[in-house]
C-alpha cells in the first residue's frame, strides 16, 4: 500500500505542476492593473513580483519555490500574508463542504437503494421527480428563497440570517456554542448539498438496478437469502464503485460551489475570499486559492483510488508479489 501511495503521488506531480503553470499564466495575462485600484498596491507589487525585465519563466520558478514552502506572498488588498488569510478561511469552507458531503451521501445512498428496490412504486416515482427538479434549480435562487422565507424576511425567522455564530454565542458555553454553530449551518449545508444528493442518488439507483439484474443476485434469491441481505450485502457493495468515483470529484466541486453559498449567507470562507480577491485583482490570493483547490482535488482523487480496495477486495492496489 505504501508503495502504491508513493507511486500515485509521483504521478500527481506533473498534474500539479501543470496546474501551477496555468494558474500563474492566467494571473499574469489577466486584463487590468491592480495598481490602479489602490495606490498602496504599488509597494506590495514591488515586493512580491519580480522586475518587469525578468522573464516570466524565472518569475514562475521564484513563485513556485515560495509555494512549496507555503509562502504565497502578501495580499495586494490589505498587505496581510496570504497564508494567514487562507488559514482563517479554509477551516470554514472545509467544515461546510464536508458536512454537505456527509448529508448528500448519507441521504443519497438509502434513497437510491429504495428507488432501485421499488422502481414502480408511487414514492419512488415521486422521489425521482423531486430529485430531478432539485438538480435543475440553481443554488443561488434556492439560497435567496430560503433567506426570504425562513430567516424572517417574508416568513418566520426559523434560522439565522447570516454568519456561523450569533454575536453572543461566546457566552453560551461549549454545548451552546456548538448548537448555535449547527443551527447557523443548517441552511448553508442544505443549499450546498441538494445538487450532489440528486446526482449521487440517481447514480446509486442506476448501479443498484444493474446489480440486481446480475446472475449472482438471482442465484442468491434462489438459495432463499433474504431481500435485505441481497440488497445491502450483495448488490449495494458491488454498486459502490461508481459512487466512490463520484466522491473524488464531489468534495472539490462542493468547495468550488461554496462561493455562492458563502456569499449568500455571509460566511467568511474560501469562496468569499476568492470572490473578493477577483474583484480587487488581488492576484496572490487568487493564485493561492486556485493552487490549494487543485491540491484538494488531487488528494480527493487519491483517496478515491484507495477506497476502491476497501469497497471491492478484488481490486489490488499493488502488483503481485515477487
């Protein structure tokens, strides 16, 4: 297993370098001049960016050397270290994305199994229609609607309007603080997870439907094995490989999709940080967010590869021993 992980990390290295090249090139070829937005930016730019006479490849190598030591320079907007801003924003975005991932997969798998087991029932058809409609509705519209009708705008104030904590949450105690945070996360997590829930549940239903039609399932039924055992011990386990593949892309997708949700609910995470940096042409922050997102994507793909061996023991992650 260790040799396989090391091999996969080596294979990821060219991809990572390619992403950094593209990120660096886009930042330097983008139209506009950040110096025109803030006179203070000129001093920051003179410190962070190599002189104009220096070739771009040399500038890229200097920037890559700093990135490998987790030094992304200073923000052009407020002169703060970019690493410090990432450290403040990343935990909030990861919390939001991981909770959305747990909710989406935790609901999608049983819903998909139920739809495959009872494909012609009225409940299954209603679920299919509801999930299809949910996937078709844009997240920004859903966020606006829940803010209007569930936070006291045009309806009851059932949930907080914005942020992760109430102003007086520090005085609630540990359990009260945790409950307050969870209550603030209900709407953002719901808005971020429903599209993934719809996609994954349809994939689980399709995989389960295919698995239930296989000969080994028919043989299990002929031996008198119970329906529940057939569904969860035989068919479901063999249906999870496509779901694991989707898992490797769901987390980066949720992190990228958090821009809309974080802006709508006033959560100071990576999405809000990237949005503000793009508007301010704060290139060091934009490049840092892009690079970090690429790293998360590559690690998610590696995690999915390792999960294959857990889901299906027939898959060997290492070659035959010699």
